[in-house]
């Protein structure tokens, strides 16, 4: 009986960050994002640069501008790492986060950044980005499955000795194990901001870290 009570209490501590996508609340932004996703999938550097704001923020050190953006990402190269980093950002929801009358003129993505719980440190915690993600006893696909995670908030444990492609995590309800890194979404990972200026949507920042 006590074990059942303990398990129930632990389960009650679980927290989740389920997908949030407010894009459809503004038809102009939804159309813009749809076109941007298509351009990103075909690695269309010309189109991408056409929607970059002249004063885009590229990091937290104060580096701004298209010239710095081009230098960082080398979009003229088809193997630029930009496409792989950017696509998951714009395909994973987000929220309008402007202030007052300008609320609908600012959009931040992905949802794991814009909807992140304010009371949780993004350097310590992450969110599982998927349903029924296998939690295993060891970092390999042959290891025993000890649980299924669906959008759980997880604590990212010490990764020393953990092979690339895997993360060691523990849930707030007490489950622990290993999951594929592709399902671990961090608030401090790459995120993008968009603003409607003079009737046109532009990207005003693309950064990672803090």
C-alpha cells in the first residue's frame, strides 16, 4: 500500500511541456512561416536572406547585422549547418509575445523556448519533444525500456561517458534513464524571433545559449 502511495506521489510531480503553436492566430504570419519552411527545406539562401532583418541579432555578445549572419552561417555552401539548426526551430510551434497592442507583431519559436516555464532553469532542465519516447536503462537501442515519455520535463544529468546521440535524463516524477538526443529539446537551444515591420514579417534574431 505504501509503495502504491509513493508511486502515485512521484507520478504527481511529473510536469509536461506540450506543443504550443499560435501561428494560425495571424493569417499573414502563418502564410509567411509556411513559405519560409518550404524555402528552408530546399535550402533557398536567396529567399532566406530576403526575410532577414538588417539588424538581426546573431548572439548575446551584441553581434548584429546581415553581414555577420552571412559570415556565421555561410549560406552559399549547400552543407551549411544553418539549415539543420533552423528547420526544427520553425517547424515546432511558438507564441506571439509582443507587448500590449503589438502582441501580434512579435513571434518566437520554437514552443520549447517561447512557452518554457519561468520557474525552471533552462540550463538544468529540458523537455521531451515527442510522444511515447523510449526511456532505456542504457544508451543503446537494445537496452531495456523502463518507461515511455511524452512531453515530460526532464533534468539533464551529467553526460560524461554518454555516447553521442544519447542523453541521460531524469523526470520530475523520479524516472531516470537514457533517451535519444533528438527528442531532448532545450530552452537555450537555437531559437528565432520574427517581427512584422511595415507590413512585412522579418527574422530579428537567431541565437542559442544565454
